[in-house]
C-alpha cells in the first residue's frame, strides 16, 4: 500500500540538502526561534499554534503545514508529536527535520490538495527536556516539572478518569483541548527506549480486547517498517522480529495518550519507539534521519485509504457537526468517527464492503452500503431532521411506548412496517416486521442506555426515533 507521497520522498530530501541539519540538540530559545521564524518565512503554508504552556511557563508549540491554513477545505488532518517524556529526544529532532523538509518544498505541500494538513509538535514536555536549564538538555528527565509521567496522565478507557492518582497536568489538558478543537483523524506520538511500532490498545492485551481496526493498524505497521532504510536489517527488531506490537501485549499501561486519543477523540493514534538510547549521541542523529525519513511519510499515505464525505442537513444544506459514522457490526469501543465543524469526516479502513450508519440526535439516521479500495472514496450524506422522512413527506405513523422502557416496548401502527433497533455502537440488536396493529418487544436483555429504532415502509420512506432503556 504505497501512495504518491513516498514516490516523491527522494525528490524532497534531495531538495532539502541545504536545509537546517538538526544534527545537535537545540536550546529552548533556539527551538522557539526556529519555530517562529519558520512560520513567518513560510506564512503562506505555516501557522504556528501555541497549544498552551507547561507548568513552568514554556511554550507548547505546534506547526500546522497546509495549503489551507484557515481550514475551509475538507481533507484529512494528521498530528505528529514527540518528547512527551522529556529525555526521549530522537523524535523531536526527527520532527524538526520533517518540518524543514516540508516547508522547503512548499510547491509540494502548498499546491497539492491531496496532501493532508500536517500538525507537528516536536517538544510536548519542554520542562522535562530542559529541566537542567534552557541552554542544555543535560539533566533532561522523563517527567514534567511536577514529576508526573504525562503518558500516564490521560483519562483511562475503563473509568474515564486519570488512573495515575495525579491531578490532570497543564500539558495534558492543553493537548486534550487542542485535539478536541482540531479533531485530528490520525496521529503519532514519538518515544524512545526501544525500537517498535506500538498500536492500541495500551490498556488491554489483544487476547482480552482487540481494537476494531486491529488489522488496519497491523497493515499500517507493516508498511511503516517495510519503508525503513534498514541497511543492516537490525532496526526495529528489539521487541520482536516484525517490529510491530499491540501495546498491551508488550506491557499494559493506563492513561496513555495513544489510548485517550483513539478512544475519546475518535482518532487513530500509534506510538513509535525510535531508538534504544533515550537521547542518542548527537553525531548519530543523521543515521536515525536516514533510517526514518521515508517511513515518516507512510502515515500521510494512510490518510487517503478509506472513505470520506460531508454530512449536511437535507432541508437547509448546512454542514452537521458531531455526526457519528458507525460501521454496523464492526465498530466497538468508540472506534466510530465523527464529523468536524465543516460536516467533514474521514474513516480510515482497509479496502472492503461495509454497512455504514450516519446518526445525530434530532435527525433520522441513514445507512449506506459502502465499498472502498486503496483510495479515499467519497460518500457524502444528507440527513433529514426528525419528523421528516427521507422523501421529506412523512407517511409513516407509529407510536412507540413506554419511553423510557423497562421490560418491554410497544410499536403501534396502522400499516406494515419493517423495524431495526441499533445501539450506540452501530450494532443491530433486533430487527423484524410489524404485521399487526401492535408489536410488543421484550427489552429485559437490553443494557440500560440509548438506542435508535428505524421504521420503514414498502415505499422506501423511513423514520427514526430514539429509545431509552432504564
């Protein structure tokens, strides 16, 4: 699975021979100056965001590189970050070099509308990196200034609360707010200490709970590893021979950013461990760049595998935010994706045929049969407001009671209707036909929560109602 971006990598890196080398570790001031000057010099394709500030007041910076800095166009968003453990610095230098590569080839990134919006944060924990002072990384430490491990400080999948017993840190909250605002589609967090491609979940072993997109993550990992410039055949071999591991199968942790991003932010995040040494000698950084420069583009390729579209109101034509896109009998554990403020969504997934449901409170949901190959297929959708059928004239009449339901619900109608009941994960839990004036459904085996019921007639008209089970 290779797209055009990797084919152009050799051109990109040849053109950047005179770009800043980043063969040493910068001071904090040098880093900030570089980010600010780069954004100013390339202001047509760069926007420098301040995500927030660290505990000690250092800037949390992120460079957006795009031909659409105002976000008017609809295309995928990819987020790179590094050094959330302040002494794990290989990734920070790799991301600085990646910024150099992209901005000095502005004709590629600025004019190619098929290139994703790229967000890059080289230093996610500057207090840890410059713990010994702004001018040196000597004394760099894993933790932030409060001696908290930021990669254990995110809300946990099981409880929704911080599992480390610590208050939510300033850095953690800043990244959560930023990601919730930007609604990234894919992301990657760079670490060191091993050499491996780590994918969700961190908090479950795969034997207990695999991510719905387990095979997609594995294929992404295979393509990443196969794109490494590994002349000796020893890179990414210290954990296993494949260089790919499900996080919990390696070792279980709770409160990781990878799991928070994937579960709570409906993103697809992986963690890359880039070097055995936490902070390699400066004279080896060129070697790591040589090994990694091709593979870092693999993620941009994967932004264009799956399906995408814009969801709008069928009456007003306005884009709909926070529409949930669920692959029926496939998605689980919050693996659905949601639309952004433009009504735009992208669902990364392997090629195949899928039944996909689009749902939003106040609207009739719609289910489509979607086919996708190794490209980004467009499936835009119009949702009709509740009390409006798909044909915008409601000829279906039915009563559903009692609501909320306890042990049963009754569907009362004067016509033959087909019904489907779907939970919030998109799973069809019951379907059938109402042939009489009243159909009684037993709900004893349903879990408490919210469901949707769709009623349709032989004319293709459909209405949707929300159900609540006590």
